[in-house]
C-alpha cells in the first residue's frame, strides 16, 4: 500500500508557483495565500502530479480545472475546523 499524500502549506513566492508536487516523497506544497476555488484547483493539480507522474502538464491542467469546476458547482468548499 502506498503512503498517503502529505500536504504542507508554505509561501511559494520565490518559486512563483501556487503549488509543488514532490512525487518521490508523496508530498504536495500549497501556497497558503490561496483561497476558495484557487486552493481547490491547485490541490487537485498537485495531487494529479503525484498520482499520474507521466501525464503532461497540459493534461494535468485540463483534468484539475475540470474537476475543480465540477466540485465547485457541487458546492464543495473548505471548512476550517482548526482551533486556534
């Protein structure tokens, strides 16, 4: 069984990216400045890089955009349940 994909939030301004995928480590990094639809789309995009590392960037973009659009239309939203 594969290890679960881990998620880390960190500012990615230097990388000029919304997200990064570290395939071998099964880790995605997402810029915490994203919200709403953009965060959903970036999450799906980076997960696809790990799940399907041989796909072209164009195919990953097409899939993640379509999946994010569909989930957004179904009213999937992030609910922050973290206590501070």
